[in-house]
């Protein structure tokens, strides 16, 4: 991915297996979110190929990728702040349904409203179902975002720094939420907290300056000297050589 003379993603090759929990690690400016934008279709890659379960989606717009099972969250919360938890989930469900452009008003007994409640329970927000989004804690808003992303029953879920800014208790709840998602759901997440990342991950990819510098399972990444240098500086990395 190039922006004029700047190469934000440089020759990145990444394979994620179905049902895998794959974590992208790297400091700010490493290119992680840009890679997410290329995968989701928010940005069109300037070269290379993106395949989703074997199908080439490189030229598809983001909405068509979403229809094929790609869902994502963003670094900053993108919620309807003037609506309730229930209404946010309902809007998300209507947005991925066949009747999303219908002007017919649905009652609380409709399938969409019932599914909204089920999603709230799945992400731990059943007790806040009728509360306004503005009254939720930061962690609860993150939970709601994941619930909205799950509304279309995605096959690939991209989570961009879901634990950023959370308290230790909220972070633990988020970890348990992600661990409890169906094993068939493929998840790629960006995370700065190495303890969170290595707990959730089956595989880890480390990026720096738009390039891949390390890939492997959590134990190999934890002991990788180059990764230690990226995160802790040359001094600490040198002591492990």
C-alpha cells in the first residue's frame, strides 16, 4: 500500500487459517491498521492480492467484502451515541438483512429485535440492553462494537486494538468474550499489550515500518530477540543474546 512516495505496507505476505486467532503486533506506525484497511476494503491495495477463503477479493469494494463475511471494528468507537444498546444492535442487524431498505416499522417481537437481545447477551450487555450508549463505560462500548460486528454472522472478524484504554477488569472481560466466540470464526486482531496478545493468539505476526519482521506461535515470539528490541529497545534485547 503506497501513498505517493510513502510505502505503508511493503511486501507483506500473510496467511491465516480458518478458525485461527491471529494477532498483529507492532509499535505505532508499523502499518497494522493500514493492513486491516486493505483487507476490509476501506483502502484499495496498490499491488498484490487478497484472498478470502480462496476467492480473490482484491478488487471488491468494502460492502461486497462484508457480504462475503468480513467484519471489523476500529481503533475509535463507531457507535450511535444517541441510541440505546438495543437500538445500535437493531440497526446493525437491519443493515445486513435483505430488508434493510424497507420503511416498514418492526415491533419488539420481530426477529431483528429478538436477535438484538441475543447479541447483547452474547457480549455481556444483557443488563444494559435498554440503556443509552453514552452511559456505557469504555469497555462496554467495546463489547457493543463486537456485538454489532457479529450481527452479520461473519467468517472473518478484524479487531483493531479492542483492549486499548481498558481497565484490567475490562480487559479480562474482553479476553473472555473473544475466547468464547465460536471456534469456526477466524479472528485477526491488532494489539499493543503483549500479555493480552500472546494469551489470545494461536499465531502472531510482528510488523515494523510496514514490513513483517517475525511470525510464529506465542512462545517463539515471546523469546524472539528482534521482537524484544522492537518493544523494549536495544539494551534489553542485547541482554538476551
